[in-house]
C-alpha cells in the first residue's frame, strides 16, 4: 500500500513540477476541441403525432373491414421506406443539387437514419425527423425538419386514404378488362355450342343430357302405351254398346207391344254394359235372354210400324267418334316417341366421340360462365366499397400534433460537450507532464531512486529556497492559477453563449 502511495505522490510531483507544460497542453486541447464543437451544425427535430381510428361500423357491416392492428403496423413499417423517403427528398430542399442516382441513394440512406416512426399505443404513433446540415443555417435546418415531417404526413394521406380509393378504382379497371376478355371468350364458347347443337341436336348438353333424354323418352313411351291401351279398351266397350242399341224407337198406337218391350230391354242391356258389367254377369245374361225372347215375339207379331230416332244411339255414336280420335292421336304420339327413342339410342351407341366433344363444349361453357359471373360479383362488391369509402374511409387518420418549426436544437448537447473537452484538456495536460517526467532521468523520491538502482540511499539533501526565490515562486503560482482560471472562465463564457444562443434561430 505504501508503494502505491509513493507512486501516486511521485506522479503528482512530476505533474506539478512540469505544471506549465500541463496547462499549455490543456489550453491547446481545449481550444482545439471547442473549435471542433463550434463547427458541428445544430440538428433540429420536428415531430408529429397521428391517431388512427379503425372503428368503422359501416365497413364491418358490408364485410370490407380489415385488421386494424395489422394496417397500423404496415403503415409504421412502410412510411419510412426508401420509396417514400425518395419522395420526401425530391419534394424538399434535401434534393437540391442531386442529379445522379448514386447521390440520391446516399441521401436516402442518410435520411433513413434521421427519420423515425414509433408507436406510442396500438393506434397512436409518432413521426420524428432530425435535420442538421452544415451548408444550411439554423433557421433553414429547423424549417427543413418541419417540411420533412409534413411531407411524410402528406404521403400518409395519399397512400392510405386517397390511395385506398385510387387502388379500388384501379382494381375496378382491371376487373373491367378481365370481364371484357371473359365476355369475348364466353361469346365464342356459346357460338361453338350453338353450332354443335345445330349439327347434333340430340347431343345438346353432352352425353349426360343424352342419357337423361333416353330415360325420359323411354318413360314417355311407357306412359303413351298405357294410355293407348286404356283408350282402345274404352273404344271397344262403346262399340259393343252401340251394336246393341237400336237406331229408332217404336211408335204408333201400341206403345206396349213386343217391339216397345224389345227396345226397353235393349236399353236396359246397354245400361248394364255401360256400367262395366261383363257378359258373364247374371244381370247381363238375364237381360240378354229377355232381349232374345222379345225379338222373336216382335218378329212373330209383324210389328214393323215406323218409329222415331233413338237419342241413345246418336249419343253413343258421338262418344265412339271421340274415343276413336283419342286412340288415333295416341297411336301417332307413340309412333313419334318410338322414332325419337330410336334416334337417341343410335346417337348414344354409334357416336361416343361426338358425345365426348359435347361434354367438353358444355363443360368449357359452364366454366367460362361461372368465372364471368364471379368477376361480375367482385366488381360490384368493389364498387360498393368505393362508394362507402368516399363518405367514410375504412381507416381515418387524425393528426393530433401538427409538425412545427423547432426553436431549440435537439443536438448536439454543446454544454455537455464543452465540459467534456475541458476534462479531456486537463487530463491531456497531466498525461503530457507525467509522460515527459518518465522520459527524463530524474527521481521524485529517494525510495524510487533506491528501487531503480537496487542500491541503498544513504540520505537526501533538502532544497533550501531563498526569499527572492520564494517571491518568484509565488509569482509563478499566481500566473499558473490565472492560466487555469482563464481556461475555466473561457469554458463558462462558451457555455453562457450557448445557452443564450439556444433560444434564437438566425
């Protein structure tokens, strides 16, 4: 511990012994450092705070609202991009004198270090720009800092408010061009389909449609066969009934004779058959036997007197004509269905390649039509979104702090730098004095001399100073103190000037 104390005492004595070298070095370092600090231009910082409102009820109801947090993050990350900074440079004084791309890239890189976009909250962020160019005055740097932030705000409005509408208009234009192309393709596909259907009418809609047509024709043919059988059965029944119905009714005085009874029995038999009773029914058999007996009696009686027309006979003739026409119509319908069915079966069996082509044409047409309808729906949705955002933007940007012209520089901190240079100056002076003492072969204490030569020191002689020498020494001490005080006073003056100059922009 004593050795350390001796070393420290020896170092202090060495510095004090060469104090004029130390103070001269301190003056030189301080003057040089303060000159360098004076040449550093002031940097002025301007800032703006932006609030983003992502609560848009109308957009959410229409299903066109996005994720607000992601949008804010994208804004914060892209606002200070190279593309936007290039716009800032070209629109402000930062772009003066820049004609080459390399110089522009360098300016963009420098500005990127001076512009910051930070998030204070989820939907609140701050834009800061710090400008300090040596070729501009303090007032010009302050105004330029404000202009940079203002231009960034303008870019924010253009790209994320007006830009949304421009993007929608561009998207609608792209969709219109795609719709025109799809419409042309759809018309061409429709022409191909119509030409194919004109050539092969049985294959309209492809092989699947052909199979359904075959099944439909087969079912219709079965229905017509059943209806034809029923109509033929009804025609046979009415023909049988008509055969047993007399054309005329008996007249004259004997209204109760055999012929009148015969006609009554025949009418009764016709009614039974009209009810659907067969010849094996007991009532029909009994009535037929009665008709036979009455026929013989009427023939034996010779009752041939003229009679009146039988209305039942005339009605049955009309019914038979109607049923005959129905049978003929069903027969014609059956013949047409058989011909169509035969043609469909022939097409299905003999033309598989044509059926495949029909499938392909029908499929292509359906795909093109679906794509066209989908693009049409997308365009209408975008138009609706554009109309909504004309009145209420999905994201509203509110500037809650406008960028202003700063009145005080943000950097450098000159008082702190001046004080740092003062400390460095004193330290450099002490180091210079101590270093010089190490070069010269002198020893501050007897112990240091003994350690250097490893020989015992018998004694040391104290320095005897005369009165004249003391007067001179005191005078030199005053001069040294004045030099130190002058250096400190210069520091104080420089700090005072800096504090006074901070509030004024020339």
